[in-house]
C-alpha cells in the first residue's frame, strides 16, 4: 500500500470509529425508555418525540456536512462534529427536559459528520470499483455501535447503571474522540485548491445534485428501507417484543439487537456483492424483497416458528441495501460534488425518520387509545405502513439508472458488415 492510500485508510478508520460512537448514542434510548420517561416526567409519546429530535438535527445538517466536506476538507470539520456529539450527550444527561431536548438535537447535528466524512474519504481516495464495499464497511461500524447501544447498554441499565451516568460518561468520550480525530486526520495537501468563492460553489453543487432526479430517487429508496431500522427497531423494538410477544426485558433487548447486527453483516456484504457483479439495482431490489418478507412475518407471523434470532438478523442483513443508494448518488453526480451528494442523500434519508418518527408514535398511541401497555393488534395497525414503504422502495428501484461499473464499462455493440460472397 503506497503512502497516500495508507494515510487515507487511517483517516477513514478513525472517522468510522467516530461513527461507531455516535451510533451507540443514537440507539441507546431504546433500552432505557421507562427510565427516561420517569426521569423527565414525560409520557411514552413525549420520550419518543424527544429521542426523535436526533433526526431533526441529523437531517438538515447532512447538507451542511456535505458542502463543508467539499469546501473545507475532513480535518477542519469532522472533529467539530464529534465535539458537538459529546456536548449533546452531556446536556442529555442533565435530567432537564429542555436542556436534554436541545442536547439530543445537537447530537444529531454533530453526528452526521461521521458518516458523511467517512464516505467522503472512502470515495475520494480509493478506486471507484470499491465504492460500495467501503461505504458498506462504513455503515458496518455504525451498526456495530447501534448493536452495542442495545446489547451492552441494555444489560448495564438492567444491572442498575444510572441512565444519567451513562450519558455523562459518553459525553466525555465524545470530547476525547474529537481530540483524537484532530490529531490523526491528515492535513490537506498543500496543492489541493479550494474555491475562494465557496458559498457560490456550494450553492451550485447543491443545485446540481438536488435537480438530478436520480438523487431524489436515491434519497427516497434509502429512507424507505431505513425506517424499519431507525423507527421500528431502535425506538420501539424492545417494547414491541415485550408487550406484543411477551418476552422479558433481557430477551427483548437481545432479539432487537439482531437487526443492527444484521446491518454489520449486510452493509459490507451487499456492497461487496454489488461491486463484484458491477451492478447496484439487482442488489437493492433483492434486499427490499427480503426485508418486506421479514417485516410481514415479524408483525403478522406465528411466533417461535423460526429460531429466536433469525428474523431480526435476516431483516438487518436485507435492510443493508439501504446503503447502496449512497454509492449510486455519487456515481450519478459529478465527482467534485462527492461530499455534497452524500449530504443530500443523507438529508433525504433521515428526513423520513425525522418526520415520520413522531407520526408512528402518534399512530401507536391513537390506535391503543392511550393505553399504558399495548397489544399486538395495536402494533400491527400502527406499523403496517412500513410494509407499504418497503414496497414503494422496490418500485422506485426500477426507475433508477444503473450506475455500477459493469454498466459504465459495457462495450458498445459495433455492427459487423456482412461478408461479401466470393
């Protein structure tokens, strides 16, 4: 490995570790919903809305992160993002609902620099034939953090760890991660020229990416495939398994954590398969079909027909296809707008989570009549729209233009003149 690639690999790795950290904080509230409800004096709907503020910061700041990556470079912005996540965690741990709400928003605003930064480093420093694999590997780190936020934090909370202690400790970790990023991320090449009129350049990049219909399709497909993870599993998964399926807290945490564990496997695996065959659309469509089947069974199927952890794991693997549009949008837009393209798809993706998170919480409270404990029927009625969303993602996939290496390098057919008779 030459020196440039080695430096890029280190930069990508430390940013991916930051992504692991912020994803741990993103998923941790799912295993402490009762404790948060008691501490803040809020209803289940109120806590879900507070937790969902993460996406209100994450979604719009995706655009800021993407443009900043193109105009300023990773080293100037990624450490600031990590520091914001740490500060947001400290604020969340105060126990004051107003301060905590602002802190949750700040966590989202800072957290987005992890994925956008890691994807930017991966796609601007490595061959295009490895793009989907590297972006999938980036998401693998994130979902490993998501799994840790449930598998490790859940038992710790169950064993008596105070929820506020967890958040304050993680806030300190965030500030340490910020310092580490500042020390390890390489300085930009002195030869690398940034446009002085960066505001005009940023606006032009944003306009080009947003006006590309393929960009909008990528964001919609990613968002529709991602919602079952961000809303159903990471917010309501543990409660669903306890109330609708009758599992104890420990078993519910372990089963719910299988979805992010599936992402750990599925994101790099599906990215590798896509790079291997040189196609994006068949892999996205296959993932959508399998995810749809898993959701149908999780909501409506007979319990205990499959081994305990299989459905969640397979659903997680299949939903890893949501990361492939992150590769497609880069291939469908100019290379100089790589960061902006990632920011746009991330913005569109998580706008779904930001807007629909409270909607699903409201649906659940409405169909249950505000009951303290909800039944399987309540969950089925509230989360049935997830099935329609995955089906729509499958339909939209057929409207995408294939951007994989095989499609770009396919040789044109040259007509052969008929041989003259002799």
